[in-house]
């Protein structure tokens, strides 16, 4: 239980800071034909995937107390830790490498909005749901952190009610990456457009620095907990 709570908190922070989902929401609210409806559909697709993954983890992992299940969770934590550390180190070192412009493009090109954001000009509610579902699946760091937190909850001695409450809170926290720009759009009126554009610009410029430390910290924690369980 002591390890599960830090996992949940860190997963909630990583998910709430997801730049891909936040920029997608801002693009929908800024260029969509039905901004509010399309953003809600985006949120629906994103949340559906979170709920389905939570159900899958619960169904696939054995009950707490099984030696096999504990070893599986430990190996999974090691895998997630290595994966997140690789993503974090890439964020920290990638821009400083002399060949970074060959792999990732030049700085002035990387600071432009991603090309996929142009697709929101002709968005429909059904497409918005589909895009929301895909966003998490194409964000490997967010996906790995979320899956690790889910198996942490499943692997500890929580009651069924407590486990359900923790998963609901985790899903709501990860939904913040969409709920925050949506709340700005609803609460700020005419000023929302300027605020959202500045937020998008900040994410484009600082995405690397804003997420690297979170990935490194959670990667070290996940790797350490997995190794300690295996030893």
C-alpha cells in the first residue's frame, strides 16, 4: 500500500500534464465547428480508454497474495521504469545532442504546432471520440505510467470499494489535461481564446523540460520498486 499511493499520485501528475491531450483539446476549442461538443466527445473517448484499461488490468492480474502475480507485477514495474527512464533521458539529452536536428528536426520546426492539429478543422463528434481514444494509445509514457499505477492498486490489500474509489480519482486526475482547457473555455468567455493560445505556445516551447523530470522520477521509483520485489 505504501508504494501504491506514490504510484497513484505520480501517475495522476503525469496524466494531468499530458501535452498531447491538452494541445488536442485546445485545437478543438480554437478551430472546431462545434467547440464545446467536440471537446466533450474528445473527453469521452479519452475516458473510455482509461476505463477499459482499468477493467482489463483488473481482469488479467490475479488476486493479491499470489506469488506469480507479485512476480508479474515486479517485472512489469521494472519494464515500466526502464521505459520511462529512456523517455526522460531522451527529453533531457535529446536537444543537446549534436545530431538532434537530424532525428527530431531543427529547433524552429519543433516549435511549430504538430501537423496533426490541422485535422481538427473538419472534426465531427464521432471523429472526436475516436481521436480521444487514440491519444492515450499513442502516448507511450502516459500509457505506461497509467498501467503501472493500475497494477499497483490491484496488487495491494485494498478493499473493493477503496480500489474503485482510487481508480475513479486516478481517471478524473488524468482527465484534467482535457478538463482544464475546457474549464478555461467555459469560464473565461472572450478571453479564453487568448489564454488557450498562450497555453498551447507554452506547451510547444516547454514540453521537453516540463515532462522530463516527472518521467525520470517515476521511472526511478518504478524501477526501484520492481527490483526490490524481485530480489
